[in-house]
């Protein structure tokens, strides 16, 4: 990616995020995570050069390859994909800033066990399947608060920092909005328990997600096109 294109893509997203967050409140700060899963280390580097600092991957192996290639840049790495059990140790070794996709109590317990064995901690978000789509990972909204509390109580090596959702996969804005609000309501209930991040919104729906209370957006295709 040329520098001009990196500037253009990033400016466009930053401007839109800024407008969307100001519509919520002057004090509503939104963090942009650039999801680089379909992009090269060179493209990541181009976006870094124009100011983007946080990047996310959805495969442990890709995270490892890109982290190693971009070792000299102080990038903040996020993990947003489905975590297979046999990749847990690899992810721990990569030391991500935030893992967005803790999608079951079982995975949390497994991750916690392996963190304990390595004497490490990991900051995570509980993924909620607010769209009730079978293709999507995440806990059922009905059980989310109970599971959130259970992880806080029983997984001492996990620093639970909030919730994450992928918006409903439809052009019907009302349906997408409803899925975001479901997650936001759960987020509000866990804020007293220390939750900081409500990670929702991708290229196609981040403005709506921010309007619904998201404070962390995960943008891939519109930044790297
Ligand atoms: C790919 C991905 C994104 C970014 O999606 P775009 O539509 O390309 O912006 C966000 N979150 C997750 C979990 C992803 O896998």
C-alpha cells in the first residue's frame, strides 16, 4: 500500500469515527483496531507510518508471522479470531494486548489453566453471540452475565476487560442495531465489575455500533483496500 492510500484510508475512518463518537458524547472515546487479517506486513507497516498503532489478527499463526516481521515497531497486537485449544499456548507466548474472542466458559477455563502453568496473565473480552447466528461464536446473551462473573471468580489469570460482538449479518439496520444494543446492555451490567471495553463494529457497521455504545471498533477491509 502506498503512503498516499494509507493516509486516505485512515483519514476517512478516523473522520467517521470521530463524528460518530461526538454524536454520542464529547467524552465518549473510541479506539480503532485495524484488522490486518487479509493484509501483508508491508501494508501494516504503511498504516503504522501514518499513525495507526493497534492491529488485530484472527489466526494465531498469522499473528505470530506478522509480529515477528514487524518486531521493531511498537505495535499493540489484538487477537480477534476463534481460538483452537491446541493453539492456546502459542497465543500466550505471543502476549497479545487484548484477546477479544473468549467465546465459552470452557475455553476460559482451558486458557486459564495454561496461563497459570506459564505464570502469565491475559486481558480478554467475553464474546457474545447477540445476533443469535449459528455461524457466529460467543455465549448466549441470556447467560452472558453469569458466565462473565464465573470467569472473574474462577479464572484468576484472565483479566476480563469487557465484551465483544459481531453485528448481525443482514442489511436490516434495525436487526443489527438490536444485536448491538443487546451487547451494550450486558456491557453496562458488567461495568461495575471492572469492564472497560465494548468491542463492536466492523467496516460495514461501525458508525451504528458507536451510536449503540461501542468504544472499540475493529476495522479491516476499509482500511486495507
Ligand atoms: C475480519 C474481522 C473484522 C473486520 O472486518 P471488516 O468487515 O473487514 O472491517 C472485525 N472483527 C472480526 C472478529 C473479524 O474477523
